[in-house]
C-alpha cells in the first residue's frame, strides 16, 4: 500500500526553501492578515498546480479576486511531526485533511 511520510524538520534544513516555508506557515496561521500577506499567500499557493487551476477556473466563472483573497485568509497550515503517515492509499478520511 502506498504511503506518504512527512520529514522531520531537521532533515529539511538544507532545503533553500525552508525559510519561505516557515514564513508561509507563520503568515497563514495569523488571525488578521494584511492585504500584502494575503497576496503573498495567494502567490505561494498559485505555485501548486491544483490551487492554480482552482483560482483560474473561479476567475473565469466570474469570481472576484477579492473573494479568492478571502479564501486565502481562511487557509491554515497544520504542523505534523516527522515520520507520521500523511496520506494512505484508499483513505476515505483524506477529504477532511483537504
């Protein structure tokens, strides 16, 4: 059965994107975002193919960019300890994670 594991933070320290990831984590978990922070979140999220496609489809259907920024203000990142199973094939509870 296929499983995806998280990595302990100390194994990712050589990753040049670590500082961006930490900034993203801290920014997303704030209660009140500035407009600049929301644009930062949107910019980072649009680097993910699924989210980029979602935003594109919503804009094409007439959704206002401000509504997408509102969505970004509600996103949160959860810290998960290393070596935990994040996803497991055929896991029906996965929808709660997303």
